[in-house]
C-alpha cells in the first residue's frame, strides 16, 4: 500500500479537499466549534519521524493514517488518536499531541475517521462501523513490524502485554478485535473523545483513555431534556457535510464540488433527523435510537467490564458537551469500579481558548496518565478532580466534586426579589433570551418571558459542580420549555451568565395541571465574595434553542420550587428571605410584559 516517510512537520497542506475546507469553513467555527484550531500545527521535531499509510479495515475500506515514530530502539507503547468532527488527521491539535507523545517514546497512530479526510466510507457518528475501525487499527498495531513502516529492523513495532505471546500469527482483517493485547492508550477531543468510550465498552485491550470534550448521551447533548440546540445541530450538519469524503471530486485540481458527493459523505439519516427536528421541534424515535446507540450512557455494563483508567477532560465553557456530561461519564465509570479522574478546563466547544501555558499543563496531565498506565512509568499525580479556577487563573484540586444534594438549597420564594405565590412566564414564538452558543451575550431577553431569583452571599463561597433544580410548574399551553441559568452578580450589580450555560426542560403533560420537574444544570465554577449575589434565572426562550411554537408559557409555584447548589467548603449564602406576600415575581413576571403574544 501507498506509504511515504518524512520528518514530522507542521502540516502537509496541499490542494484538494483540505484546501477547500479551510476556505469554506469560517475561522470562527473552525476555532471553537469542533476541536480544530486556528494555530499552526506543531513544529518539526528531530526526535520524531512520520509515516503516512493507508490501512485496510474490516469491510474492505481503507483508512488514511499517519504514524509518529519515536527515536527509540525496539517495540514501544502506543497511542491511537483521531480528530474532531469534520476535521482530519492534519488537525493542529492532533499533530501537536501526536508529536509530544512520540517525543516521549510512544508509537502514535493517528487516522482520518471513516468518511472524513482521505479515509473511505460514510460518516456514521462513531457508530458500530467506527468502533470496528478502531478495533481493526488496534489489530494492525498488534501485528505491525518495524519493517512495515520503513525501519531496517524486522522486530515488533508495539510492545505486547506480559501475557501476550510472540504474535507470530497473521492479522485477520475480517474479524476486528481478534488481534493480540498490546500496550496502547487513546487520546483525543470531541469526536475523538466519543470513540474512546464507545470502543472501551466492547474492547478490553486499551490500557488508558483520555477523552477530551466527550459526550455521555448524544440525545442529551443535542436536545437536553427535550430542548433542541438549534445552533449546534445546524453547525454539526455543516461540518459533517464539509468534512466528509468526496467533497473533493477525485482530487480534481479545480476543486469542483459535486453536491451528490457532499450529501453522500455522511449517513443520510442525519440529514433526515435534522430536517425533521426543524419541522417538528423534537427528535423522532428513530433519531433517539440512533444517538443512544452511540452514547456511553447506554453501555454501563461494557464499560464496567472493559474500561481502562480514564482521564476525562471537559470545558466549563463547552455548550455542546457540557461539563455535566463528563460528570455523568465519571459516575458511570466509578459505578463500574473503574479508575476515573476529571479535569475541568477553560474552553471546550466555545471560543474561550486555553493559553499556551494552560494547554501545556493539560497535555502534561494526559502524558503523565499515559506514561503510568500504558508505558508503566511513574505514577501520575492527579487528584480525582482538577479544575480551572476562574478567579485564581490557575488549576486547583478537590478530592471529589461537591454534590448539589449536600449543598445549600433555597426555594424560589426565599429569593430576595420574589415571594410566596406564583411566577408567570409568557411563552410562544417570541424572541430569544440570553445565551449564545460560542460567546457570552446576555442582552436579548424578551420582556415577560423570564424571571430572576436573587440569593445574596454573605460569606466567601465557591460554587463548584452541577446545580440542580426542582420546579412545580403548570403549563399554560402545549409543551412549553423552561430554561434555567445561573449568574454571578457582583457588588456593583453587574451580572454575568456563568460560562454561557443554559439548560432547558420541555414540560409535557396536560395543560393547566401542575407537575414537578427536576433536572441538572450545566456544571460550573465560580467564587462569590461577601456582598455579591447568586442569581438563578428562569425563562421560556433561548436564542440557542428551538423555542416552543405552541405554548402560552408556564406558571411556577415559588414555594414548591427549589434550587440546590454544590459548594466547595463554606456555604456562604445568606439566610433565606422571609417574604410571604403571595404576589408573583414583581419585576419580571407576566404582568410586566408590555406587548401581545
């Protein structure tokens, strides 16, 4: 098969699909949305050589791969990595981490996921086909000889586990997963994070994984509690189309694009699910089934049996796969008896980027994790929770993530600007409220569709973890949406939406009948000082989501609704307000809405 040997470089570039993608996809989306970066790829390394190679997978398709070879003698431990959705193996983050691992003595195999870059096949969103592809690449690593990648030696390329035999057999391409056990881990972000957890549920050969910005439940990721992320589903459709195979028609130098090729690069069901969701404002049963099949949340038994030590890296600012999903993956792994640690960073699927020093710390944590569990090196000194602390502008540690159930709780009636009684929020097809998917933007509330509930802080307090809320809510029309958001209000009254996070809940059930709903919000961190305010905002619209088209809004019972806050250390919330006037929220309730619905 075709093979080139070259020194590690900052990206080969060239004409064709990749040039088209870089021109057609805006820098804004490429930088923040799916794990691609606006920075140049890693500089050349004298310690690392690269080999590009096409490897046959289980169904006869070929995957485009690139190996980073360390300057060492004999077999080495390995790391398998792919890229973010819509990208390819030339992605700057992948080149950077691949080079770093190889410099540390690992054989690194990076690859274009099925349907992306130069690999054959159809994009299936890390479904069974992509999982078999990853197993097939593990098989290839298990049998590969150094001579297969241009070395003079004929010895094995990758170290085997102690229980592994001499590996004198031949790779069975038609039977993915049948290869020998080797010293291997996986690292990667977003799409490359999801494949690690899905693979670990069915294959016990991985010694460590580092899923960065990965999901727990794809249905929840795209439609948390039934509210569909309009912005993200649209972006993902565009990235899938642009990044999938055959957008370059056979390598034509003029880069002509065949529309049929664009459509056929991605599983056509994704287009169907998207158009259906736009038309009906919900995911069909078929869409939910499709996403569940690709979700770690449905693979508890497999992860309990097979998952290796896992370092879960997530972003506070991530509005696609929120920090809450990493917490759920952590709980899933720990519940199965597996070793799991969490790292919360500034960034993720957002335009909030890590500075080079911070990125270096994150990569060092990942390398330490891989060195311990794959290479058998020194123990990685990582706490169960490492998190970016906004105020200190540095990483901090915790023995565990605080639980909202064990933190302070307040009813909405106990807010200083509320009371007993009800809060009525208008709904329907009105303007969006306050959150954008990539940048913080808090200025587009529609009057009458939101209410603030303020809880003063009288002693220094750190909010850390996943807040929870229970609402006693009465729908005033069919299927209203309620969005919950947490703000930091400083002593001067300036309000900041924490990490741009907004969590919806689609209220189902008979119109006019009250019901209790409970849900988790996005995981957040923020230090509050005495004299500041923790604000919880409820609304019925959000510009990042498809809003209800049929509901007249909701009525919320303040006394029957409760907010629970996870706190590290001291509970600094002031004593509850004793207001019991029985009036609805006087500032932002329905009675303040000046227009017509």
